[in-house]
């Protein structure tokens, strides 16, 4: 796929290159780019997987924080409701 120009070499952490080296993958990618094969025919206007991950890295943390805040609010509402019910059942008003 690299020779045909349909993929890019993934260089982020955890990338494995099998029996080949990273340099070999980058060389094949550069050859495909120079020959304008595949997606390189008109130049690349998209983003690489690494760029995509960098772009969304911060938003995933923000989404997780939002979920945590919502869960805490939900727990507080449930606790307040449960306390109110308990007070009614116990016959006290506090």
C-alpha cells in the first residue's frame, strides 16, 4: 500500500514495522510521493492519523471531564431526592 501511495507511515508511539525498519517505510512513502502515486497524485490535502489524534487529544479529555461533572451532579440530585424520601418516611422535616 505504501508503494502504491495509498497510506502514510505511522510514526507515533506503539508503531511496529515488523521485519522492516521505520526508515524503509519512510523511503517507500517518499518514493510514492515523488512518483505522485495514489493519494499523492494531486498532493495530499487530508490529515495524517497522527495529526488527527493530536487534534482530538484535548477534546477527549474535555469530554471525559464533562462526563465526570455530570455524574457528580446526577449523584447529588439522587442523594438529595433519596434524603428527602427518607425524611418523609421517617416523619422528620430537616
